[in-house]
């Protein structure tokens, strides 16, 4: 029976895999793309020094600019790479940008505790 939504555990594994992928060098990205069946594209990516941090940002225009001429390969790769883009957005959205304590002044110039009903 097919699942409609990925489980939390599956989602966490995908995030961990993406975070590792983000640190890949050019050679590791080439090996990954070759393992997907795109040997020609992997050589082009290595020639253009695409590393793991750049992989999610590759789109149609970049692939055309790099010289990927076979439309079928380009579309198949972009379909796979869209998953990387989704994970990249998810990582970016969940990044902690500030951590600390925030001061909130209570009612009546901080003379009364929060939740205390009063009219000053």
C-alpha cells in the first residue's frame, strides 16, 4: 500500500543525507551524478566545479549554459535535483537565526506578573 506522506523518520533521513551532500566536493558530486546514470553530465559538472553546496541551485538555465545538450537527460536530472532543492529550502527555513532571552515588560511597568488581570 503506497504512502501519501513521508514519515517523520524518512524525512529526517532525507535531511541528514542532504546535509552530508551539502559538504561534498566536486569529485563526490561527480560520483553521485554518475551513480544516477548521468556519466556525461557528471563530467560537465566536474569541469564547471559544481560542489555540493551549489548542486541545489542548478536549474535549466545553468545546465544549458554548462552545455548539457540532451534535453531528456537535462529534464530527468532536473526532476531528481528538485528533491535537493526542496531539502535545501527546508534546511534554510529551519535554521536558527537568533537564540537568547527576550525581555518582555509586564503589566503596570513590570510591577505585576504576566497573566495578572489589572487595570493600571
